């Protein structure tokens, strides 16, 4: 416990500071290890697939499709990674650091694509732009069947484009939070020292935002790896395809679990390398807060900024929403009934309570890593944030197997005591669902919170302690206000992600208890995409609520944060 | 912060109190057939008998894994799927009970149920050829195998091989023609593709209508749905292999679980679902064909014409599915 030992030559101030740390350090392992355990058990269940090696399935995959799938997956990762970095960081810089027409609108509007499930955008895109769609249909009317050129929509480029448009908000939101909390001091200093606006961006702002940008990109890439719905709509085969092929096609859940655990190892290694590469550099905030001086864009610069934001917003949100509205228009009278209110309430309730549980868990983990810098805590935190990289159905089955294992145990115990134990205790309860969401979405909450926490210098809480604040006051008056942009981002991301989540919700929900995502599944599973427009739109509307919350609160918390830093 | 922190806890407490389980004497169904196709039937059954039915829907794979994991404690009395392959696999994993019921034997033709009575077909889904009435000439279409002929080069559209309907189709071809011959045919299909395989049947038909290709293989109810919405579409159904083994059919169906708590009630429900009364609704809700031969198909569906269908037992579709998947991988059918 290195953190607990007083550093050499302790003066009164340092001793007091280290006792503050000592207090905060007291329970961290007891907290971080159980949380990691919750994630670890389902993962171990999946890894246990290796107990029965499946040579035949492996040989078949290796001889036929596996090589191509791996190449496809890497190409997709590269394309999506480059795309979300460019769009996410670029747009975040524009909306948080510059001034151009429409900035205040795009600042929040560019988060909206997050509320749209990726496979829905994929379906809309193919519907509109493929050979049989209205766009190419019109072109054929004008120019004849062979008289025009159009890029192949169902292609590598197409699937990358769609995934970038859906996933860039992760980078956008985290980078935006980072830029906004950088404060103006650092950037002003850079400018005063002779850097131009571009120099200040590339040499100061960007490196300082690196943990946030890396966390956002990692989320986008983990979702890309785990995705099945979007690539299935494009019939673009990735490593996930092999997992589902082994399970549903070859009836071999063991082999599917083995493939999935390899995917997990790959993600764990990559994350480890990234953290290594970032090394021991700290990214503490070095200046007083306050809104930065925005760079005033004029002339064609401003036009370009507005144009880029408009283009992304239209392609990722406006266009698919219009298409969904057009579809929903035809069926709304036949389909919209009182059940939709239930579906909406269920969805919102799940999203919000899961966000509460998950964000709390992520906060505890982030503090644990800050105050307990040993290998065990580090490993616990790393494990706890792996759930997001697994294909949803595989993780759902891992969790289901864990829960039924506990249920079966409880039932046999109950019978041992002579009770008539009928029905499962955990499986099919809301509590089980929340646990599943915690396992799956801890990474999503941890990213924004940890990258915000990393920017708070140790000297701030220490100073607060010296000035007589109790540990509780340090938490509520120093940490939480400074963390609030990260916490809000985490709440928004988890709420929206949970509302969109399908596999775990389907498998673990209580009987007769449906959500909007379940309804979308019911309709799309047999190809009735047009009818799915109605629950999809309702889902987007539900997703708007947390976005609005974030917009309102982030405006207010900017002031609070400024005050707290000056305290 | 401290002031509001009690609220989430209260809300959580309220949520956790939502009852997890069903009433003790409800029949519990795990269904891969979607809700709006089963709920009207369940409601009708409840009204008639007073027996309640609770259910959850999901894909067959996860539901099967759940029943298996729950073991003797499973609440599930019945598993419903939309293809024979998954029912065969459920029987293979020993989670379905053998049901002796003269009623089911009478209502359901032998090739549409398990030889050991562990699963039963409840509706027939015919997978046939749909073609462009503008560009396909009489006599060009004969059979599924015929679509591998070089005369179809650049004229064929297909749905992905990852869909179980195509896996069953190819599995049944393996049963009939052997692996070598079937692989040649599938390679022929792949050579003839006008564009990479589609993710669903409707998209494949729309491509035929738009002129990207001339024919495709789909389940008839997708054709019905498309034509109901756009009656002017220049597409028609062709029934292949009529002088041979007949059209490939699959089923949606169900079985009673081995550890069912309400086994007798579940069998009664199954018998009712196969009866004249229920079969009309069961099949026509999704423009499928009834399994019970005493029941006529929906008039709109019947309008597509009579056809000879394959009478090989559908258990083969499950038994040979893995081999079909591997074969299609080798042939480069994505």
C-alpha cells in the first residue's frame, strides 16, 4: 500500500495530506474487487468453454472463412477508428472551442445520433441507397439502367461509414468534455508563447485530451468488435459472424464461447498496450477554469464548419429520422396503442436505474484506481471494464448461466430445508437485468469518469483537507462538482446504451415485461423493418430526454466547477 | 447532493419489487416465434379454457441455452421455434419430452413432426423461387438445382447463407442428393450471383423487381407481404421440383419440455394449436400454410396455386444443418 506510507521528509502539511489519502484509501480494494468479481464470473463462464476443446469446428473455420473474417474485422476497426477520431475530435473542437453559425445548436444536436440503434441506421441507408432503393431508382429513370455511376452501398466502405456515423458521438462527447474542462489558462499560455490556433490545438489541447479521446475511441472500437446487428444488415462478415455461425449454424455454443474469449483476450491486450503507451504521464489540469476564449471563425472557415456539422447531423440523424417518420406515418394509427406508454416507461425506468447503478460502480472503480495504485486494483479495474467488448448475446448467455447457477443452488438449498422451491429467484427479475447492464456497460461509464478524474490534481483535495474539510466534504465539495461533466456524460451514455440494448434484455427480462428494444426485435426478426419504425422513433425520443438533461446541467455545472476550483 | 441521494434508492426498491414470476398454474412458453403471431392464439385459448399462458420471446439459441441451464428447475413448459433445425437441436440436447398424443398424430403429417414425438410442426413455411415476370421466359425455371445452370450467370440473387432457412434448404438437398452433388449446385449458385447475398428475403425480391437480377429463393409469406403492399410489383411465384421431390418446406413448431411443471396442460395447448379451430388463425396470421390437412390455406395464400412439397422428415434439416453450413462456407456462399 504505497499510497498509505508517508512520503519522506514529511512536514505537517504533507502528513495531514497523506492521512487524508490514507482515509480514502482505506476501503478501496474491498470495493473494487467485488465489482470486478461481478464482471469476472460471467467472463469465466465463457472462458470455461475451453474445457471441451472443439477441434472440428475450429478446423473448419480455419480452413474456410476465419482468415478473411480476421482481415475484415481489422479493416473495419481501422476504418471506424480513423473515422470516429476525425469526426469526434474535429466536431468537438469546433463546437467547444470555436464560434460559427449554428454552434449552439450543433453543440448538443451532434450527440443525438447516439440514440439511434446502429442496425436501424444501416437498414435505412441500404433501403435508400442500394440498387432497388429510391435514389438509384430515380437515377435509372433519368439516365437509364447503365447510364450512371453509384458506389456499392453494401460494401466495406458502406459499413464503415454507417458505423462511424453511429459511433462518433462517443468520441465527440468525451473529447467535448475534455476540451470544455481544459479551461482557458493553458490555451492562453500556449497562444501567448507564440503558438497559432492550430499549434495550440495539436500541441496542447489534443495531447491534454488524450485520455478522454482514447477512452471514447476504445468504446467505439469495442462496440465495433461486439457488433452483430449492423454487420448482419450489410452481410459483412467479421469475427463476431464466426461466433454466431458456430452457435446458431453449427449448434456449437462451446466453440462460440471459445471464439468469444479470444476476442476478449485481444481487447484486453490492446487496452493494456494503450495504457502502457500512455505510461506514467499525468494529465492534470494546470490552470484555473472558466470558459475558453472561442476562436471566432469567419468567412469560408465559418461556412466550412457549419457545412461539416450540418452534413454529419443530416446523414447520421436527420435523414434516418425522416425515413423512420415516413414509415411510421403509414402504420401509426394501426399500431400505436396504450401499450406504448408502458413500453416507454419500462424503457426509461430501466435506462435510468441502470445508469444509476453503473455510474456508481464506475465512480467507485475510478476512485479505487486513483487511491490504490497497486497491481491487484489495476487488474480488477481492467477486468471490470471488459464486458463491453463481447458480443451482446454471448455475454447475455454468460450472465444467464451465472444467474441460473445461483438459482439452481438456492433452489436445491431451499428443497433441502423442505420448502417447495418453484421458479427461479434471480433470473427474470429486474435486479438480474440491472446486474447484466452493470457487467456490460461499466466500461461506458468508466471511460468519461476516469478521464475526468485524472485531470484533478492531488493538491486540490489535499488543500481542502488542510483547510479543514472532512473527507465527506472533500467528496461532495471538491470531487463531485469537478467530476460532474464526466458523470453527466457517463449517465447519458449508459442510459441511452441500456435503452438500446437487446440480447440481455430479451433473455433475462421478467415474463410479459417488454421494452421498446424488445418491440423492435420482435418486428425486425422477421424483416418487418417498416413496422419497427414506430418503436424506433419512440426509442429516439426517450433518448432525447437524457440528452436534454445533459445540456441543461452542463451549462449550469460549468459555473459550479469554476466556483469549486476557486475555493 | 446528499438531499437527492435517497430518491434513486427509493426508486430502486420499487423496481425490485416488480414480481418476477408468473402465477403458479400458468403455462410458460419460451418462444422464438414473435409475440404478435402467438399472442392472439394464446388470448383465444385463455378465453376458451380459462388457462393463462405467460411467455418470453427471444432467438431460439439463447432460449435453448436457458432451458438447458435451468435444468430441472426450468419454468418453461413449452419451446416454440420458427424452424425445424432448432427443434431438432433441442431434442438432441435432451430438453424436450416425448409426447404420446393420438390427436397430434392425427392432425400433423408424419414428416412435419419428430419420429420420436418430441416436436411438432404447427405451420408450414414454403421456400420457393420468386422471379421477374418481365425477364424470365417460360421453361427457364425448373428446380432449385437449375438455378446453378450457367444460363443463369449474373441473374441470381440470394439471401445470406447465415439464415437458417437457407441452411435447412441446403441440408435437405444434402439428404436428397448427397454432399458432393449439393456442393456443386451451391458453387453454381455463387457463380451466378448478380450481387453479394442480401440480409433478408424482401431485399432480395426488391432487387429482382428493380432489375438487378431475375430470380431469388424466398419464403412465400415475404412475397405475400411485399405484394400486399405493392400489388404492381412484377414478381411471381414459381413452384420448383414439381416433377421430383417437391418444394422445400420448413415449419414453425413446438415441443413440451422435459421438466415441464404443467406437462399435461402444455400438451392440451399443443393439441389445440393443431386443431381446425386454431390452425386457421395460426397460419393466416403470417400468410403461412396450415399443417393440419383438414384446414384450407388462407384464400389469398391459396391463390398462389397448389404445389407438391417435399415429404422428407424435417428432422434431417437439423441433423444435417452443421454440414450444410460447412458446405456453404467451402463453396464461398456468404
